[in-house]
C-alpha cells in the first residue's frame, strides 16, 4: 500500500506569518463514501493500490501521508460588505501541493478537519450535508466546463456535530489550482505588511499567471489577470443559472475558480432577483447582482494592492481605476460569449452586439413573465430549433402569449440565418451548451437527507452518475432533468458552518 503522496509544498516555504501550521483533529470512525479515482489518476497521486480504509484514514486526517505539511492559511474578507480583518482557514487545512504531468500545481486541502488558530470559537468541523453538496456541485461544474475547485474524497467521521441539532459529521478533500483569495491580500493590507503583499504577488504570478513573472507592473498585471479570469467565471455562472450565494471577498479566488459551495443553488424558474441563501437577507448576492458584486470585489483587490502598485498612492489609485473602467465592456463581451451559443449563435463582426444582447434578453424576459424553468426552456429550445411543430408546442407548454413568442421567434430565425452552417449545426451548438441535467436543488436535498437520516448514499451515487454527462439525454437519468414539484421546491439554502 502507498505511504506517501508526491507533495511539493511551496506555500509552506513562504514566510511563516502567512499561515499557521496545524494538525487535523482525529475522528472516531472515518468511512470513505466517495473517492474520485479519475482525478487521482490525473494528478498521478499513486493511490491505485490504496484500500478504502487507508483512504478514509488519510482523508479524514487521522493519519497523514508522508510529505504532507498541514497548515491553515491566513486571510481576511468583506462579508456582506462588512470587513472582518481576520478570518483564515477555521475548519480547513492545506495538506500540500502536487504537480500534474503538465506541470500544473494543485492544492490538496481537507475541509472539516477540526479546529485551527483561525476557528474563532467554531468547532472546525463540517456537517455531512455540506460535504455532499460541495462534492456533487463542484464535480458537476467541472462536467459543465465551469472553472471550479474539485472534490477528491468524502468521508463520514463517525461523530455528530451541532448545527441547530445533531447531524452526522463529514470531511471533504478539495483540490484547487490555488486557495489564494482576495481576502488573503486584504489580510496583509490591513496590517500594512507591504513585504508580505509583495511576496504574495510574486507567488501568485509565478504559480497562476507565469506570463507576469518579471513584469514591470506585476501587481497591477495581477489585478488585470484576476479580473479577466473572474469575469469569464461569473459570465459562465449566469449562463447556467448558478447563484453562488456568498460572494464575499474571502470566497473570491485569485485563480478564477468557483470556490466554497456553501449556500449555492441553481435557478429553477428564471428570475433575475432570485436569492436562495438564508444569510443573504437583502439580496446582495442575487443572480443578477453577481456581475456588480464581482466588480466590487475586484476593487477591494486593487485597494489592497495599492502599496505595491505604486509608491505614490494617488498614482496607484489612478492605475486601478483606469483598469477597472474597462470592466463593464469586458463583462458584456464575456456574457455574450457565454450566452450566444445557448441560442445557436456565433459572434459576427457584421452583427451589432446590441442585436444579440437584445435577442438574448428577450428570451430571458419571456422566461420571467411565465416563470419558466431556465434549464428546461433552453434545452427544449435546442431540440426544437429545426422542428416548427416542436417550437409551437414549446410556446404552448411554457404558456407564452402567441404574439410575444412569434415576435421573438421571427427575430431569432432572422439572426440564425446569419449564423454559419445549417440549422442542424446551430442545434449542435445549443445542445453542447444547454445542459439536460444540472445539480437541481431538490435532488441535492434528497441526497443529503438520505445520507444524514438513513446513512443511505445510493441517491448521492446515482446523482453523481447523472451529473457526469450533463449534455447527454440519457433516459436512465430522466428523473434528474425534471424541475421540482411544488412540494419539492427548495426555497432556502444554508452555509453549513
């Protein structure tokens, strides 16, 4: 059996004030409930011969593979607009980093492994439900082509945790290109530790944006690269109806990956002001607010890096403001890039962006008026694009008024005539962009309840299989494609801490 993982722990070699070394707290009865063998093979972890018992020991933190150097990372963050100068990994430990065959580094982190110096009175544990949610949704996002942290393993701990009552405990092992956050830089900016900021900028560029190594304006270049990565990410969120739910600066990854799936949810019926998170009482992180919140978060990153962008603060502020002034147009273009294929369109220089934006928005307005299901509507439209009767049936099914539907449909077909190829080729673009299966909130809740209440992981395993090929119309997973019935609707999601 293997006794080590080929770690190369670069973050642990940075100045000690960037983190706190800490060991996982043992749990009484770890049991492996999921292990991502394809991901382990992709990372060449050498775990093919490991038993379930050994994997449960390693990924519960009861025993550590040789080479691990566990630490809790320091960071701060704006939470719902209010700055908290010290947060940090209160229930997570970075075990170390590995390098895949392409030279890409990946963090391996335990989440729910016990108290750390940053726990702030918390128990450092995770309930089983959030472990299942993050495992399912992060791997679904990967299958959907959205940048995300990955799930390597999930275990039950054999203990209960208090979350408004006793629930089973769990631990997730998470893989990411990096766990640096906007809040990481805010932590050291709040302490006026310019040396630490410079160290972090150099580290982030070397690891995540190597084209910036040796750049004259490296810190400003980092803000620009993060802006582009995060804009691409959030535009993709909007295209699949995803609501992160807690876009605090400590949950905004420098790598441009979706991170921290606490109260996340997917739209059922389309509404731009939709909120699921129980802690988002004022709708700060509603579906349609996510682009503006991202800009706010990027401004906080620029603010934190002012001392290393330029010695003269007024010059640094001017440079950041100039960079961020390009955000609205950048986001518009990325949103169009994500949404055009959903209607079978491609970008054409002879077609105004405003024409396509109006066409996309017109379809969304139709969805909103009738409360149509976001995913089902786009997928059904994909199948109906070259079938006139199916298009008529779609309008009837969704309850659209004939005049509004006919007007939009005529505009759409006029635009499709300008797209390259046949209607069949347009349809293929749509079917490869509009998923048949997403991690529906009510299905995730079913998996969580079965696991927590009956220790039944069959629903979790079936849902994993159904989400693995989201663009296939597989009859085996027909049940996962349907919107919730009225009694199945999930109205609130919870953070899990």
